[in-house]
C-alpha cells in the first residue's frame, strides 16, 4: 500500500495542472495531472512498473484509453437535516 506517510505538491500554473504524490520519507514521487470541476476532482497518475519509478512519465491528458491511472472523486452534497 501507500503507507501512512503520503503528501503531495501541486503546480496549478501548468496546463493541465500537475500533482506529485510524495511517498514515504525517501523522496519517491508519483507523477500526475489533475483537474477540479466544481465538486469533482479528476486525477490521472502515471503507471509505474515495480522498481522503475525513475522511468515514469507524467501524463499529459485524461485519456482513459492510455496506460495511465484515472481516478474521479466527487464530494458529496451536505446532508440535509
């Protein structure tokens, strides 16, 4: 798993916006891009072969047909009391 020590850094000046997931304390990075549309976050992360993290290429788009991990998360509406 990813472990409990996961942080991230974003660069919103890039197109598409870039995100680096920082794994553990040894500086390993998982490269990706993201977009936020209202309450929906779309992440596209590089696919990494075991032992080849240094060879990963940052995704350049959100194409589900490419070999890359696509994650969509939507924040739920607040509960009505």
